């Protein structure tokens, strides 16, 4: 969620609680792929709160009380379970039980999640195996289910994927214990995006603020550049950085989802929330003038070969992780000064010597229109093999105990309002977490995560491919719009 640096100005957009009901997309791994996309049932509603670098949000986070559940459990304080004051959720003993948990996460993100699973094992005695999934995860799960080997639990990165799993009768409703944790720890909006036809199927374990631009603090200092607040300011900052001898932007164009995120932020700020909702549901066409305006705005950066590391062709060869690391390596001469993406970029920054908050700083995605955009995403835990152990695991993931463990490890943001602010490892992440919680129900989900998978969530197809082609040739706005509309119409069944 998205995410980091600086505090956070609350900029809310009008709320439109539109629930979309299409089946959608594929998944993103926050680290190598995107972080989460979410929901068909989402309240495609006003935006999450915008992030600003300075100032402070006043928000008190309270720790959860103990559960009323009287099952036999290990409720002793965990390694980071709830900030040291004791476990907040009661779990059953599950000695002899075995579980498989699938997610598209890789690298540090996967390693950190395994520490959360290890705590579940410590408390319950259940053996948990992590199963690496491929993107799109719905296809991966389909093959596992066809082979008679579904995972017990899977983390799905889009609301559309959750709905698709329900429609295929793969997903199982969450039990009373998991729902109790959701009611205690989550705003109504985050609960609702895990529902399909009014029934709770998913618990959002991870969130993302996807409206952030990370920058190399040393490069900005050497150039005399400041943090921009508007798109016009961003272009001026880019020129200042370029004049200092460093390419302004790193773009991970090999992963098409990063380009959809660029577009969504520009479109949300420029066209506004109502148009955003309409385009997300394909109630207006991609040939609408508002889309052309957003693409033309993007081209102010994407068409400048000297503004994009490696030029357009080079950017199309750079995957997301490398787009981040090349911004924070190379001393005074990195390949780029800035990289756009969510709070989860911290995981990749952690693979360099740069320190978040000092060497690597962040500012909110600048306002293109009246206010700065904030786009959110998330990963939700869904039960695929109903059992006492599977339900207990999702109950644990919906608790503040599980989220607090991973929050302490960095590169993670939780929509759980009872995760102690102090659990996050740096001021940047604490401020991002504050903003997410403070936004309550007032957030907007990633547009491409709301689209059918064939359009918004498949490598080499649909929106991902069309925006890669636009990055290759940013002068062809009309052609890009025509391709986007053709692919959207096919994926949405021809509706406009």
C-alpha cells in the first residue's frame, strides 16, 4: 500500500461505495510482481489517504484484548506477537495437523511470512508448508485443484480472484473465530472487500499504498532538488535532477503491472474518483477522452528517453526489483534518481546498502488534478480445504499477533488497526501505517485488480501488454486507447 516516508496528509476523495462483481485477475507478488490487487466486491470508493512527507497524524492504536474462546491453547507471548504484552488471539492445539499455504511471494517477503507461519506452528503444533505459486495465481490454483491437491489456504492478491474462487466453488466461507478477529481488527471497508454475495470468504492480511515515489536522497541533495507536490513540480524536479547529471526515473517496464499503477495514479488524480470507478467497471470506454488525457500526461515522462533509465527499450527489459535497486546503488551516479511504486519497495531497497528514511526517502505521488491520488492493494487469506487447522490459520492471520510479527520485519503494511504503531521498524513505515488505518473505509482499490484477469492481470496480455506497447511508443495515444478498448471489451464480455 501501498507507504513510506514521510507522514501523510489525508486527502480523501469522494466516496462512491460501488461494489463491483466481476471475476477478476491474477496476482501480484509485492516483491517481484505487484503487491496485491483487490477486489471485486470492493467499495470502489473514495481514495485511501494521501501520503505526505512531514507533519503527523494523530491516531491512537489500541491493543486487542484476549479472546473469549475457551479452547485449549498456547496463549503465551510470542516473538513479536503483539508488541510484548501477550497473545491477543486464542488458538487450538493442532498437534499432528499439516497445512499447505500458497502465495506468489518470493525472496525476503516469502522468508518473512514463513516466520509468521513458524509462530503459528509454535502455538498450535501444526506443521505448515509454504507452497510458492505462479502468477496468475488463479491458474496455478486451478491446476492444483484439478490434480486433487489444493492448498489448505492461499493468499490471493485481487478481490476478483477471490470472487472467481468462490464462483468456481473452490473457496470456503470463513468460520466464526476468523470473522470475530476481522470484526475486532479491521474497518468495515476492509471486511467488505473480503465478502462475496454478503458472505465472508477472505481476510486481508497485507495491504499496500501504491501512491509513492521513492528517491535517492544524495542525488536530490547534490542537485538541489526538493520534493514535488504537483505533476508540474515533478517535471521541474526531473529537469533539475537531469541537469545535475543523473537520469530522473527508473521504470520497471518488464513487469506490465507497474505501468498500470502509473496510469491509475495519474487517472485517479486527473479524471477524479467517479470516472475512475466507471473505467474500473468498463462503464466508460478506454477511448474516452479522459483516458487520452492521462496517457498524454504520462507521455510527458515516458516519451523522454533522457528521463527514463535505459530509454524506453531499456525500461522494458527492467523488472520491478531491479528498477528499485538500480535507484539506490552506484554511489553518486545511480542509474536513476527516482522510482515509482508502493510501500513494498522497501523490501527491495533493503537488498542495497541504502537506509530507508536517510538514503532512500519518499514523497506522495504528486497531484495531477485537484488532489493527490492514493491507490491501494492487498493480499487476502482464503480457505480452500476446510478444516479446523485451516480456519485456525486464517484466524491467526486476521489477528494483530500475526501482522505484528511481519510488521517488525519491514517491507510490510497491514490494514489491521490493532497492530501497534511501534511494531513498524522506521518512522517512514510508521507514518504510512498510520495513514492507512486513519483512512478507515475511505480508500480506492487498484483498478486493474478490479478488471477481469484476461485484461488487468495477465503478463503479455491486455492492459499490461498495451501499456508496455505505449511505453515503447508514447506518441501513439489514440492507438493505445484503441488497443486497450478492444482488449477490455473482449475481457468484459463486450459491455461498455
